[in-house]
C-alpha cells in the first residue's frame, strides 16, 4: 500500500468541503509517512484541480467522465488499482456517499461513512463517527485495506498550502463496456451563498411553522439579517413546504454551524442527530416540554410569530446603528 488518495467530484467550486477533505488527507498521510494524491472527476475540473495543486502532491484528472454512478465507479476503480492507496477519502456529498461502499467492495477494502475523525493505531486506521442518532460515538477499526471513507463536513481544517505547486496529470480510462444509466435531465437547486454543511449560521423551521408561506414571509427576512442559510425539519420537507435539499437530520444534512436557530421544531432524536455538532443551538417553541430545550443554549417558550418580528426589529436597529 502506498499513498493516501482524496477523490473530488468537480460539480461545484473549490469550497470549504474540498479544503477540509484535503486537510484530513494531509494529516492522515503525515501520520502514515506517505504522500497525498487527489483524483478529480468531471469535465469542468480546471479550477478545482488548479487549487488542489497547492494542497496535494499530485493531481490526477479524469475529465472524460461526467458524474454518473457506474462510469465514475469504473473510472475510480481503475485509477485506484494503479495507485494502490492505503486510504481513499471522499467528501460528504451525495455522489461520494453513493460511491464509497461500492468502491471499497471492488478494491476488496473496508468502508465507513460520516467520519468525524480518522487516525492511525498500529497497523489499523480508526474512524470515529456518531451512532444512536448522535447520542454516542463509535470508534471503528478498518482492518482491510484500502480504507474507503467519506467524511463529515466542517469536521476537518484545511491543509497548509505547498510552497511549490504539484503536477496535474490528465488520464483516459476505458468505460466503453460500462452499462450506465442515462441522465435525462440535470437540475441544480439554488441554496444561497453556501451549502448547508458549510453554513456558519442556520435558521431552520419545523412542522409548527404551519405552512410554506412563513418560510418566505417570516424566516427568510430573518435569515438575511443574520447572514444565515435556511433549513427545515423532515416534516416540513415531506409536506412539500420547502425543497428536500433543506432537510436537516438523521436522513438529511448533518450540519455543524456556529449557531443553529430552531423555530417551531420539537427536537426529535432524528433531527438532533443532524445538529449534534452545532456549537450553539437556540430554539423558539410554544411547548415548554419540547425535547429541543434539553439541548439548546438559549430557549424561548413562545409563538414564533411574536418572537421573529421582534428579532428582526432588533437586528435591523443594530445594523442601522453601525452604518
């Protein structure tokens, strides 16, 4: 086994998720005393691959492959077999989560997801991840190599920049015999300036919001004043009030903002699993016995329709005083 490899799907910009992935890879490579390489997939990979040359020792670009599960999996399998890595690390996007276990199987390695930490113990790699809906942590020993792991967002700091940029190598892979599904249409949801996993402040609404209108009429203006991203509980997403990409929780996005403001969210264990790494949780709910109050640092027992306008008023006054 040789180096640590990070895999990036070039479907977005060189964001904090990619930087954190490179940082995790560099620290693991240092612990193993090996190099760090990157594989970048996608036809629009110039910006991402160029930035990665300052963080990793070598960048391999497969720009003939657009994201499609079967072709991407085949391409990654071919390159990883050539590189023979000790570990293969992915981000926490849906592409990576889909490919990780399948790639591990093809490489006869071991797989685990949602890693909050990855370290070396003797000849084993060990991953720390949350279990039981975020109520406990498990340390998992990965005994078969390579270890193929996707990482939780914002759990890893960026790598230090190299003094000299590394090389970019463009390669061709044979995917002619892959029986791939056909992509009929591709649509990108607009979420704002940052992905939820990277947001530092989040304003989230639940079933108690009462419908789709308050998200745009009440929560959106508040989020704009706070410089926050909007999110929602599963109940609000399932009701069709907001897009499914807004969902936070065990079956949705797992976030780690500096502030998570939960509005009309009761705080069931499935939702708390998605926000357990938030530095500060604040809640507004009419039920004084709502579970969310057991986890929040600040709580207000009141109808959000009375509290949110007051919050906006105070924030607007604060902003005006600074201008």
